[in-house]
């Protein structure tokens, strides 16, 4: 079975953790956004004029078969002046890009060194950024700046675009999508992790013509500065509008029960559980809706539980 996962951020890492190690998967491919412009990645992009590497690093380490203590070292963020907040893994990838002179080749070498089970493919090899036009016609360029302006202005996103120009998709990404049996989309930040992949020329068309089952995994929570107060149908409406994907075969939703203490913490952070408005979803281009308990509650975090996702995948898709 050939599986493709499209996204970025923590959500994609959780998904890959669930799929990694399922014996019936013969090829596991992660297609990753490269428009991140915040934190360590943003600083390194400005210095070295390279695509975003943070999500690439996370996916490589998630799929890696190396010892955990080495993984922890690669995720370690330095302290002190100069290297502050830079993960070792980011510096490792920059060194490979600089010495090999090629972003794609650097990822292949890193994959070999880290002994990954699967493959990590940037949606595009070009050094591009994410831009947004809001309902007040304000144009913002920079993945990290878009949520900030949305929080400040309380305006909706009217359009997303890639700057300075729409790039071509990686040839390998297109090939993997076309030949996939299942395409998983999400979970992850809707506007800044999932949708940027579909703004890359060729990705949406490839997904639409692929005979693979298309599966959308809905976020557990709304996200401040992106999907404030969004219901499940709101997420889907925006996904269809911007991605130009014509239909989804499956939609996976979460029904985990949350304790009052956890709900209070979420409220303090400006987050809510994504409300499942199934009646509206039924009128959208979605085949089957799957609703299960999929969350893991740890400390103050609520994420998709890889073990629960794995169980769901084996039940519905990978038999």
C-alpha cells in the first residue's frame, strides 16, 4: 500500500508517528510545506536564502530509526547569544544544503543518515513565502505574520498566495500523489501548514486526478489567529475554497471528552474544541464521516494520539 500525507507542523508529525511501522504500508511519503518564516527557521532562511526547514526536520526525525537519545540531540535548542533557540537538526540541514548546494539532495542525504522509514518530500524546492490578503484588502507576507494580523485586525482571510510567484511542485511529490492508494490531509494549522501545499502549482490537480482515497483529518481545536470559532464545516469550506480540491472520500472527526480543568486551560489560550456540525457537512463534497475518540491529553496539550489513529487506520483503511 502506498500512502501520502500532506501537511506540516506538529499535526503531520503525529500522523506520521501513527503510520510508521504499519507493515502493510510499502511506501510512506510525507509532502511538507516549506513556507514557514518564524523562529529558528525564519532566521536561517534570511541568512542562507533557503526554503523552510523546520517541518522537514520534524518529519525526518519522526520517521527516523536512530536511537532516541540522538533524536533528542537533534531537537535540542541551543541557549545563549548567537545560537539561541536554534535546534541542532536545523543547523544540520543547513550544513548539508550549503555543502551539497542542493535542497533536494540535502534531504535525501539527511534521510540516509537518519535511517528514516519512509520519505520526506518538500511540496516545492523553491524558496518562497506565504502571503494573505484580508477582507480589509490588507496584504501580509510571511507565514508567522499572518496569524498576528488576524488576531490584531479580527478580519477574515480573503486570499492566500505564494510570494514572489507561484512555484512548481516537486516532481517527486506529483509522482507520489498520482500513484498513491490513500492521501491523508492534515491535521495541522489550516492556513499556514495545510493549504500552502495546495497553492503550489500541480499539487491540487494531482490530488484531484489521483485514484487514491482522499482522507481529511480535522483538527481537534480551533487555532487563535487562524480558525477562531470555526466549526468543522467552516474548516472544510475554507479548505475546498482555497485548495480547489473537488471532493474528499472520508472526513475524520474527534469526539473525545474533555475535563472542565482542561476546558478552562483551553479557554485561557483562546482555543475551543472544533464543533462537529454534521448537518452542514452532509451538504458538502464529503463521502463518509468517521467520528471517534482520537485525542491524547498530556499536561496542557491536546493532540491526536498516534496509537488511536493507528487503530482507526487499521480498521478503516489499511486492512
